[in-house]
């Protein structure tokens, strides 16, 4: 028996709302891409020395990280949550979108309106300035409302477990993950001593919830892998019941969050270590067996159309980058650039899956003129660039180049260090090109003449 792990796209206000969220996600990536080019130039030997702004690198890094991970992934998740919701309170759903849009705009423009003092806290770096922090709060409020709305409008999986039911369950799991992450941010805010300030304060504030968000991103990637497998025409060697079980396993690490808060104070090393251990051992419990199943199925099927080839490329590149990032996590030794190599590999693995799913969603949303042949090339360009980027970082990390610094502070005083960071710069620029191609393909499809009725997306076929 063969199942299709896809989600039907409703032809009502939810489809239009999903289109709005997709526009926000894509334009967010455009902003992140612009800042990424500036980042790479700031860290590239010789070129970085020519940039006149003293704290330019850190300011650009704060905006890039927030746009390329936090805003992009949660905006795309909102595309799927909109399609997965019930037809209740459409006006409220539109208000939520407007709130998130406002928060995103404030975050993006804040550096140009005086926001400064970049603090490189993990997961959610900040500009310690009222304008940026206001934008971040508005964005968080909007996402919180979106998650609560999504959870209140959850579909039941149903007595008969189908491929579509699995996708719905996976999206519900991701919504729960974001809800617990936001609750963790609030809990830390309440528990932190008033005398703390600066980077230490924000590091502790976002540490626990940031880890939970990473689990949530992984759940979204698993949803994308299942959907892309059906789009690629491959038959996974797992049943919907097994897939449901894997999503439930993926929630286990998330559900440990309140227990850690109850047992350990937010400011204690044990609190931080518990979430690090959860990330190391719990993060792969669900994604590893699904990744093995998808990888096995990929080599059992030849693609029969450009759309299938695009989905195939998205799956393969996502698996490779996420796997490389995971392996690099075991290579971390000290506070060097191996840490961002690990993080970039994993988060880019998530982004590649969501990019691939974007292409498959466009016809279902009514945008039929998708250049699937070029999308396959785009995915490989982006993945290759990011792979070179993280390899360069690991190489430089072996020479002790510290993270979150740029220019002369990197201490590029040897051939090995210069070569490693040069490779990082080359890969970063190549991945930026791939990212911009993605934006061009999606925007051209969404603005092309002749768009109209969405293509129906079937549920399971067996």
C-alpha cells in the first residue's frame, strides 16, 4: 500500500492567507540574503578591512540571523498552519498576519534608524535598542497569536490514519513546539534576576526557548521531507502509523522543558547543560530514522518529471547539509567557528527542505509557471555554497579562529587560517547567489500572468 504525505489546499480565504505568508517568507529571505552578502564581505580577507563601520559586522549578523532563521522559518510554518486551520475567525487570522508583518518590518529597518549595540546571544541575537526590541516583541506576539490560533483550530487526525493525517499531526506538533518555546522565553524573563544586563542577560533569556525552537524546526523539516517524498514520486518504507510515532518521539525532548525549569534555576550551569544534552541526544531520535528511510527511498526511484526532480534535489541536499551539520556538532572544541558551522549546516538543511516544498506548493496555491528545471539547479547551487561555507568554518575552527568576530580581530596570520576563511567567503557568496535565484524563481512564478485556479492536491492513494 502506498501513501501520499500531502495536505489538501483549501480554495477559500485560507489559501489567500497562505499566499500572504509565503510572500512574507520569501521577502524575508531577500532581506537576509542582502545582509548575508555584507556579512561574508566583512569576514573575507582583505575585503573586510575596507569596510569603514566599526561594528558593521555584528549589526548585520544580528539582522541576518533573525531574518534567515527565526522570521523565515516561522513565516513559512505559518503558510502551512494556515492551510491546516479550520474556517473560523478569518478576520483574526488576518490581524495576526498584520502584527507579524509589522514586527518584521521594524526588525529589518531598525539598524538604519539608529539601533546599535549588537549583542551576540545565541539563537536570538539582539540590538540592545528600544526600536529593535520593540520589533522583536511585536513579532513574537504575532507568532504567539498565530500558534494559539493554529492550536485552537487543529484538525483531528481521524480514526483512519492517512498520509494527510500525518502531515496535519506533524504541523500540530510544530505548533506545540513553538508554543512551548515562547512559554520558555516568558518563564526565563520572569525568573532572571533584575541585576543582570547585556549579553549575559539575553544569552540566558533565549537559551532554553532557543533550543526548543531548534526541535520545532526539525519537526517542520520532517513534515517537508514527507511531503517532498510524495512530490518526488518515491514510496517510503514506513507506514503513516510509524510516521506518527516518529513525530510523537520528536515531541519528547520538547516536553522535557518544564521539567528542566522546575528542577534547575535559569542562571545555573546545570540548566544550560540539560538543554545542551537534550539537543545532543534528543534531537536525532526522530529525524535520524526518517532521514535513513528517505535516503534509502531516494536511490530506489528515478524521477519522471522536472517537478519530481526538483523535489528529489531538495530532499537529497537537505539530508546532506543537515547530516553534515550534525557531524560537525561532534567536532566542536572551544569557542571557535566550528560552532556556527554546525548550526549553519543544520539550519540550512531545514531551509533547503522548505525551499523545495515552496516549489511544490506554488501550483497548489494557483501559481502554475514554476521553473522546476532551474529550481533543481538553484537547490544544488545553494547547497554547494553552504557546504563550502561550513567546511571553511570547520577548517578555520581547527586553527582556532574565534566565532562572532571579523576583520583583523580574526587573527588571520597563517596560510591555513586565510585559506579556511577564504573558502568560507567563497561558499557564502555562492550560497547567496543560490538564495537570490530561489527568490527570483518564486517571485516570477507568483507574479506571472495566467495564474488562476489552484491545482488540487490529492490525499493518500492507498
